[in-house]
C-alpha cells in the first residue's frame, strides 16, 4: 500500500494525535518534535522553548482514501491559525501551529491551502451587486494575522512512549478540542 506523510503542529500534540487517529484513511499518528535545532530533544528540553522545536504529529495516510487538503481542513477546524504560539491552555513557541512537508509534490498543495488560510483574515466586502471575498480594499484594521507556518520538514524526533496515545491511556484528561462535537459532525470516528 502506498502511503504519504505530513507533519502538523498546533497546541497539544496529544489532542492532535487523538483527532487524526480517528480519521478514515490515516494509517498512523506519532507524537513528536518538529524542526528542532537540537538533535534528539527530550520532552523536557522542548518545553523550555530553547530547542526551537514545535510539538506536533507525524501522519501516515493513504492518499487513495483521504487527501492532503482534507487533512489540512481538519487541522484548521481544530486549531486556530490566527493565535500566536497558543491553543487553549497550551502556550509558548513549542505550541505554534504549522504544516510541515517532505515531498516537493505536496508543497504546492500546502502553499495553496495556506494562502487560503492567510487570506481568510480579510473582512469580506459587500456591495449591491455581490459579495467579494478577500477584498484587497477591505479595512486592514479588521484583518487578522495568520501565525501558522508552512515549511519543509528538517527533522522529526518521535516523543517517548509515555507521550504516545496519551489520551487513550488517560481519558480523564480535559481537552481543548471538543471530541464529542467532532464525532457528532462525523469528522472523526
């Protein structure tokens, strides 16, 4: 079976792992540290913010069952790309949001999708004739800045076993993501 990989970051990697593990077509999800400046960082080192790593997930998926665009739609449904280094109670540079790719084939799709996310910040302009989305003449004071990054993956270090499938092992943990709502909306299994 042909599989592809993509790497996502945004807040708690425990929650991202749980979301994507419940998506049809996703083969595997591993928590870990993305684009660290330190080789093989530990969880404690990443939490200091000095490694430059983002806490995130590595997704292996079957592109015949789910495409990259759909996975990115899900990511941006559960995280806020307009929040700088913060998702819910998780804050700091290690919790930044982003999409990290390894394949030159994926780069245009990632950039296309990110361009859409970046331009959603603009306030739609309404006229008598129609609605213009992402109007270049809209008031910049009402614009939101997108903080999600899109970069080529430099490295990924899997987190220790104690950080894998954490929410399955600890279902009592409160989460920022509303899993019941995602299930009700048929986004996750």
